[in-house]
C-alpha cells in the first residue's frame, strides 16, 4: 500500500505561490484530465492532490469563478457528467456513497478561483477511519493510476 499524503501537504505549501489558473493550463489539463468522462463544456480531473482515493474534480472548460456565470448548456451538462463520473467511481470503488461539494470564494477554503466540484467516493472503512481518526486520510492511488482505471471503465 502506498501512502501519498505528502503530496497534499506539499500542495498546501505551494498553493499561495500559484499565480496563474492551473485549471486553464494546457499542461495541467493534459496531466489530470480523465478523457473518458470529459464533456463538451466540462473537464473531469483526477485530483493530483487527492483528499481521498478516487477524488475527481468537475471543472468548466471556460475560466469561470462564479456559479451565476455558467450558461444554460454548461449547467445542463454538469449534472450529466456528475452522474457519469459518479457511476464510473461507483463501479471502480464498489460503492454507492459519495461526497460532492464546492468551495466558493476566498474564505471558503478554495485554493483555485476557477470553480470546481470535488467528487469523492466513500466506502465504509474510509468513513469509519475518518470518524475515529479525524483528519487522517490514507491515499493509496495517485492521479495517474486513477485516470488509467477510469478510462478502462465502459
Ligand atoms: Zn481558469
């Protein structure tokens, strides 16, 4: 078993130094995008600095920082991709439990202004571990491995 929590800790150290939008950076998009889940208006990223195994992010392709700036096509496609991503994670992690959320604004804990939903599959053992040892997350799968596994799901 690999423990990759050091990546999240590393990210916390550099996040305030990032001046450009990572989600608009073609290099970042190439590294983290899950092509099999992508839509016309949305990217689906395997989080390079995951909160838990299987952490995906749904990100509009346009640089949008406020929910009200999403147009009707983007709003409509979001729920389709959320369902598609949830289904793929559900098959991969053998669960029907998920967390899905968004941080909006400077004081919300959001580190990148470009809006993005976090989607996390939850399994019984993970929930129990979080309840017993609060704030401890063991990451066993990096984003490359997650992308590879999700792209294999039909
Ligand atoms: Zn952006």
